[in-house]
């Protein structure tokens, strides 16, 4: 399995693959913060990726935050192979549309928001494509069937996939984006 396979799992299945550790969080937060073990640390056993959630006094909220961060860390740190001749993943195809008006009329666009449950799966595939094409954004975008600007714009929605793309480009001795 590679990162995208883990990202396709629902929260319950992904959490079942994790070691869950609860603890008392330190730091600011007032008189009620350290009363109970509400902070959560997750270690994804198959990949070794770890994350934590400790912003809330609610263990449930912290577990949800830790799972979101786990998805982000898997998407940004684990690279998998792509088949440039094969079909695009269904999750990515669901987010593709053809622009009807404006300067991009008739061109394919990829649109998925940060709060969309598919975001990290799409971001992981885009980063895998950037890695496959040795950091060349235009080639990765052409593989997906979108413009380079659309690809870069999607990666810029969150600083973590942008940093991962920058690291890939740096590994291939290309200049940073932007």
C-alpha cells in the first residue's frame, strides 16, 4: 500500500490502524486544561507517521484533529508511483470539470476545497505526479489534464502540500515555485 490507499480509508478504518495514546497536555489554557488526559497522539502503524491533537479540552475533538493531521502528513510525506498511461484516480476525476465561461472556457479545471474530504487524496496524487515528473509542474499538470496555474493554485491552498512540492523540486535541483 502507498499513501493514497490509506487516505481512501474512512476515519474509523484509519484510526483502527493507529496506536492511540492519550495524555495531559502542557502549556497555556487556563485552570481546566490539565485536569484530564484529553490530548491525543496517533502513530500510524503501517507507515510510522505520527501526529497529535491537543488544542481542545475535548478528547473527541483532539482525536478528530489528530486524524486530520495524520491525513495531511501521509499526503505530504509518502510518495507513491503513478501510471502516466493509466486512468486518473476516481477521486480526482470527480473533482475535474470543464470551465464554461471566462478565459478558461472549454479547458479542464480541477477544483477541490481544503474542507472537502477528498482534498488530501487529490493533493497526494498531485504530489506523486510532481515527483514522477521530477518536479516539472507543467508535465504533472498536463498528465492530469489541467493548466500549470491550476495545479500550483491547488497546492498553494495549504502550506503543507506547497512545502512538499517545493521539497520535490529542490531534490531535482529546480528553482522554488512563486
